[in-house]
């Protein structure tokens, strides 16, 4: 059972008096230490005031005020509708947002002002309340989570109605609604800058939104089941989420995207809630297993595991100072725990009724509008014995399990004590569900459900009510059309429209369905599947003979029959694995597969053509805000009922939407559906370099573009002439287009920095083979081979010819030397790092002229019946050379008394090739590092971060470390920086590394040596690989064997020999010397060694 639903169920028959209107927080009129009798309703919401001096406790129909220091109940606010689901103090602490309401009906939102504590600190003055505004129907279902922006001006609410809404806290005005989740939204979190909002849902997605615009920036789909909780780390650089798949995941996240950096199995059941400490790098989780855990946010290591609670934990709150946890349970229990170890400080609730007194009972008190916490309406109620609780109903089966939307259907419930069921509510508005009167044994009930035709197919959750408390929810599958069961592997003939329930039962299985279509007939196909992590369904369609005509994307596929006849639809797993269940809907479903044009200029209104099937309209106007992020995507709001997604790429220069003359700078929007190529023209001047690039795959288009540069007459321009100077062959095996290493037959005529040409790909040698069984390493970026002069990396077969070449101007001629001469056109297929299959050219006009650029598909003519739009955006602009830097790990855990290698990565843009100096700054006391360098035209290097043996852990408020990068460009210094996290200390692991020398010198064309020493710690006795990083280009390690440089078992030192190529220029920079523990995969760096390359 998914316990989080319990917080969304109506808690009926609880001994809590309902009051027609909200009452002010009432101070108790009992003596300070007298126990108050509090009904044992589930504690479903908790919130500390920002100063930690007050705790608010949400339960059924009321909020209690608790002193966190003594645990004393101070008063209550009564009269709230049904269960309180969320409470949150305003960042300034003088106001409170409260969410409550009825499941399946409405979510109410209130904003209440609380005056600051008086100078005397009396509790009575603190409990006075003023309601600023109330929204009785802020949402159409329960509101499980709320979040303030840091400035407190906006309040975000999440609801089971699938919506996220942003409210102005001053007025209660709705600012915007975010609607991209396909199931209940359980939690929202706002980053410390107030720019981004993260949300999680039962659709298994983490979505990140831009608060200022409401744009969804991206979706994280790593989770394999429902997600219940999400939080930003205190520095705002990482995002943490958890849910039903029992795992914690951490992403490095910002407005541009996120990367999963760490995950851990957290609990034996679903993770229900997580909290992020503000004063240290800790986070807390609670699971269905009733266990609370404390984790290290940087490593996801368990710091503490608290004893299981006596009942399910419904709510959790961390005091702002990080020292106290408030825990609310389903049985009404409230405990205050020490956050460090989970030891109980106070047990606040429930306070049991006092034992029978020997004195006469007091006379009944008159009914009052406002009563102290736990006070009953009359004395006779207080003295009444506790009534016996009715048995809890249990639904064991539901038949049938699915229905078609737009219909009414009866369902048979089978179970125990079903006579106690009193009602039912649905998770979506418009659904009418009723229980028929009991007409038979209490093990059978009839449920009648009516589903509107507008409800999207999928899972509908029904919440059953009972006099004895909450009942486990039941789920029904809603089909779009009349359903049938898939019959197996053979072609199954279908009559449209239809919904199919199918299963890939075993590895290698492909389900096929036959349909007969008229010429031009349009069919929309929607595939929904279970949350299995191993099932990645692929949806395809084609002819009866097996020819594939199209593939779905995101579970949607548009079919437009090119001619009358029989067709097939196939469902399979992408990796041909199994098992996996799915639901397939086929019929007149309106689906958008694309729009055209695919982008627009900020500050304009663009009419876009809708492409797809069964569409009620062909175009749609889209207003692009002037403040839209350049280079970002603007989601297009489609008309109601249309499935699919569409986005506009935002530009800042004029745009043209048909082939013709392009302004410079400018963007041309084109399509290659069913045509071989399109030609655009633009003016250019000699000596003024231009950048030409396409956006196709990067904006979701299926086309792989190639761009050719033509002169005024349409003739292909030549870029360079390659003269061959030596020849060898590819050896041993074929090589793909990615890996930087290629095995060569011989290399005695080759040297570092030589250009090599293999079957259309021009590359440069980075390092020669270290031995006969090693590859020749070519220049690469992020471990992917880099091609030059507009060529693209290619697959190379064994025995393919390999040429060492020199580069000459176009049209050059040479005396024959028995080897071929290659002429490179001004052409590009794949643009290099960051471009994927999109194209990019640096074009140097040979003269003033109007040039032509031809855009074509690498695979030839794109089949227009494929359903997707073969659109692209061609940009012509002047270069904008620049660079960015980053380092990993960016929140390093450093060994005490040793160092950690830090990798530095550079992204170079538009031909920027200068050398870059890098340095870590804002290091905490006891941490040290030396400046490093990324050589010209290189993309990475390394430096060492060292921690003294006497270093202490950085304080929680320590500054994050920063990487400062500097480059000199035309006499001016360019500075870029990357902000990381606060480093942490680790106890020494398996190894400690040091060197005998602190500095070494080397001359070009000569060798030098240094000695590396290691200490094995603990029980580690194995061999130890050594490595040297951060060397100037042209300096390399010579004594590398087949397995690298090894310190064998029983040895404690090893000599390392360095060689400098004759062309290396004088320089001085630190090297990274490290050892590696093979059993743990850890790296241990010595103090940096300064390498000085001196003149001859």
C-alpha cells in the first residue's frame, strides 16, 4: 500500500468537534503543566517558525501550537475543513500558509498573519491571528505541499488535481498555473535563488520550471515509480528526490539542465518525505518502513538510522537550527527527537485521558465558541468511556478492473466488513462514483462509476470512506475506446477505434496488430505502459510486408496512410527485453507531431503550423515574450484535447520561413519532407568569418543535416587540399566514430600533432602508441574523437588506408609522389562537440559575393509519411568566441594528509583556442591547491586539492570553492568562473601518496625522472597503479608498460620517466601525481610537483 495516500484520505468518525468557522488560536486556560486531552487524529502537517520558537501541528480540522522547548501544547486554531495537509511559515515568520480540504472535491488555501512575539514574550500575544485571505477552492483536490519563494512574495501549491499554482501572498491572486504533470503532484520545492521550482508526481517525473515565466525547463525521468518528495540543497546546486522505488537520487541541477550524480537505496518501503538541513550537509528521510534516516548530502552515506516508530510517520519537520526533529504519526502521536541521534526529547501527543479522580467530577461547563486544546463540549463527554471502534473494511478484489471513458459501469467489490463503507471519492473531477446499498453478505458490495468522455485514459484512484477510518484506495484503468486483450505474437486484426491491453511476456517478443486503412486515412496511436524499469516500449508502424514507415515518440504516433491497404503496428521493447505490460489506444485521437516554423524571434508573435493527425485546426498564434531566454525553448500551449508537445526555440535575430535571401545575422526555418535539399543565399565579405550552423536533432527533428557551401553560380567551394606524405593502415579491428584510439599497423613516420586522413575524416594525433598493443590516440573532446576542417568522425574498417597529410590552400598542385591528393569541400555533416548530428561550419569567404548554402539530409530524401517533421533552423552569424569551465568533483571529499585530483573541463565556442590558466579559490583553512593550465586548443587538464593532516572540517557557513579561469585575448584578460560546493574531509583510505621531488626540470628533446612513494594503509596489500595528469602538451610519461605504471605488492616506490618533445615551449606548471586503489576505485594524489620546461 502506498502510505502517502493516507494523508489524502478523509479521516471520518474521529473525536474532533467541527466548528462552523475558524477560531483564533486559543491559549489554554488550564495550569501550565496540566495535561490537555487531545484527540488521536493523524498528525499530517508540521511546521517550525523560522526562529525555531514555535511548532504548528496540523491534524483533522485544527492546528495545534506547541512550544518546541518544553513540548507543551499552547493553543489551537479550530474549524478548518477536514484534514490539514500542509502548513508553512512565511520566510519572515509572521504569517502562515495552511492547506486543507476534501479529497477529490477541493483544496482550500488560507493565509494567516501572526504578530511577532511581544517584548515580554507572553504566549497570549503570539496566538492572536488575522486571516489575510482564504481560497475555499484553490485546487480541485487535496493540496499535499506548499512552498514560498525566498522573498515570500509568491506561494506555490501542488495538488492531486495534477496542477501547480503560484499565488501572490499579499492578495491571494493566482499568478500562473503549471500543467505538465500527467498524474497527482505530491511535492514542490523552490531553489534558494527563487528562480526555479522543482515538482514531483505519480507520473514518476521530476520537472523543473522557471518561476518568472512558468516555462517547464526540463524533465528528469530516472525514477521507476511514483515520486513523493523533492528538495533543493542549501546551496541551490543540487536537487534531491525520492518516492515509491525506495531510492534517493541527487542531480546537479540549474536552469539549463541536470545530471544524475548519485543515488542510493534508502528504505525497505517507499520514501515518503525528505528534509534538507540548512546548517549542515545533512538530509533526513522517512519511509513506509516507519524508519527515519539521516544522510550525508555529499556522499549519500547513512549518518544515523533511528529506531522504527510505533506507527506510520505522516509528517516530519526539522527545526531551522537543525537540532530537533518533529515526527507526526498516523495514530496521533507527536514526538520531538534529537536530530543527531533520534533520541526522544519530548512526547507531546497523544495525551491520554487522566485516570479517574477521587474527587467529584466538575459540573458541566457551558458550550463556548472557543475552547482550550482538548477541552470537550461537556463534562459528561469527558467522563464517557471510549466507544469500541468498528472493524476496518478491507477490499481484496475489484472486478472488472477497467472501463471505457464516457460510460457508466458497475464493479464488484469483494472483501471483509464492506458494510462499513459509507462513500467514495475520485482522484479526478467529474467522475461520479457511488456505492449501492448493501444487498447481501458484508463480503460483497457494488460500486457504480461514471467516467466523463473528457478524462484522459490512465489510472483513476478511488478513495473509499468508512466509519472506522481510512481504507486502502482502489485503482481502475480507464480506456479511451472499447477494450480488448492482445492475443499474442501473431498479427491480430483490429477494428478501429479500439483500446488494447497487451504484454511483452518474454525477451525478444514483438506484438503485431493488423489494420486496414483507406488512402489518406489518419489514425492516432497512444501507448501507455507500466513503470517497470526494464521495459522501454517502442511503437512502430509499416506495411504488411514489414517495411517500417514510422516510429512513435513519447508514446504517441501519427499514422497517415499513403495508399489504401493493410498495415501493421508493432510493439516491442527497445532492447528486446521483457516482461512489460502496456495499453494501446488507436482511433481518431488528435496528435501533434510537430510545428513549423520551429522557432521565432523574442518579442514577436509567430503563427505556427500544427502538424499531425485528426487535428481540429491547422495553425496557432504564439506570442513570444521579449524577456524569453535566448536559446531556450518556449512550450506551446496546444488546444484542449490535443495530445503531444510542441516547443519554439527562442532567437534574437531576424528569421525567414522560406528558402531565399537570409540577413546576416539571421535564421532560416526550413523543412526537408520529401525533398532532397533546400538552398539559401546570404551576402558575405572577404576577411569576415561567418559561422553557419543547423539546429535539427537538438530541437527534436529526425533529420541529420549536411550543409554545403556554394559560390554564386552554385558550384561547390573547396576548403583545402591535402597532400599525402606517408601511409599506413588500420590494424587489428574495426573502429567506431567515437573512441579516440585507433590501432595502426606502423607509426614510425608519425609524430604528435600530425594530421591524419582516413576515408573522409581529418584528425590530429594526440599521442603515439606506447607499445605495439596500444592504440594511436587522436585529439578528442569528452572522450569523443575530434575531426578537423569540416570533416566528421566516421567508422573505419580494418585494413583501411591511413595517410599522414599536410594542409594546403584550395587548388594547390604538387609533383607526383605516388600518393593521392585529397580536395576537401566547404562542407559539414556533424558539427563536433555539443552539436550531435547537427552541422556547423566556419566559413572564410574567398571574396565579396552572395553565397549559397545547401541544406540536405544525410540519409537522402526524408520520407514524408514518417509522421515526424524534418524541420531545421539554419543560422548565419559572425563568430562569438568564448569559453566556459567547470571542475569535477565540484563538492570534493578530500583525504586528510593527502590530495584529490580535480578534473578541469573547458568548453570552447566558435574557434576560441587560447591557453587558459585555472585556480581554485575560497578554500577553507587547511586546504591547498596550486594554479594549473589548460593548453591552447585543449579541452581538459587537472589540478590537485590537498588537505593537511591537521585540517578540520569546514564550517557549515563556509564559502563554496570557485574555479577562476583566465585567458589573454588580443591583450585583454577574459575571466570566467565556476562555483562548486564546500569541500569535506575524509579519513585516509587505502593509500597515501608522496614524491621525493617537489619540482623537476626538463629540456625539450630530453628526459627527466621523479620518484613516487606510497604507503598502503589498513589491510590493503595489492598492486597500485600510478598516473600523471596535468602535463603540458608534448610532455609524456615514457615508462608505461602494458598495464601502465605499477607499484607491485611488496614495493613502496616507483620511478617515473618524463620526456619532452623537441617543439615544447618553455613553461612552468604543477603536475598531478596520483595512486589508485583498485579494490575501492579511489584516487589519492600527492602534493603537486612543479614541472619546469626550460630552454635548450
